[in-house]
C-alpha cells in the first residue's frame, strides 16, 4: 500500500472517529437540562400519603408554606431523596389543588430551553421554549380532554406568549379563589411574570 493511500485511510478513520465526538460536544445542547417531571409527580403523591391524604385522590392541596415557592418545594425534600440541586432551575406556584383547572401552572423551568424532557438531548438548531408542569401533570384532573403542548414527560413545552398567559391565569385564579397565603403567592409569581420577556432574549 502506497503512503498516500495510507494517509487517505488514516484521514477517513480520524474523521469517522471525530464525527460522534463533534456531534456530542458541539451539536447537542447540554445546557438548561430539565429534571425528571415524573419524579415530581411521584414525590407529591408520596408526600400526600405521608401526610394522611389519599395519594390517588383528586382534591389534595399541593404544598404551601407561607406562599413561598422555595419553602413550599422544600417539603418534598425527603421524597426527592434529599437531592435538591434541581430546585435552582424551577419555579413553583403554591396554593393549588389537584382538582383545579388542569391547564394552571404548578411548576415551571425558570428560563427557556431547547429540551423537551430530561432524557432527549436537543440539538443547537432547535428553538428554545418554556417548560411548564401543569396542575394535572398532563395525566389526570380533567379526563384527558385538554389539548397538550410540546410532548414532554408530565409537562408541556410552550411559547413565551402561552407561558405568560397561563402563569397569569394561574395567578388570577389564586387571587380570586383567595387561597391561603394568596397575597405572597401573587406578589412572588407576578414579579417572575414581569421578568419573562427579559429571560426570553
């Protein structure tokens, strides 16, 4: 085999080896990865059971500690295996119940992302959008009649406009229903709602 042929084969082999490395490190977007939303669902159901509520019921109240998002999420620490690093990436709306309108926002990834769910890495060519976890986790609450967006795992992937509208609807629902600690909830969530346009840039 001549030297030039060997060099050509070496180049081909190097290219074939480097393609997956380039794709993994430069084409796939590994930033802003969401957590497993099914694990949230299981954590809330376990928390219901531990606190004497029917985990299969439809009218349980989600955690609400003084209306504060962070403090309210802390109550499921044990159910999440004490692993709470994900909490910095999520907002949570206290004051909701399982049988509230299913489209209301229970949790949300607090910035736009290309991800749809935690197991499928997107490419850098995909558009960013918002991930929200609705109060019905897309699986119960209204018999499955609601049209879902984005195909996430127990979550939806929506545009900035839809996210703003649904969070505003949720805030208004909590205010009009005068849920416990509603003033604190409305103030915290309205502050985030007003920041969404700057986060979407």
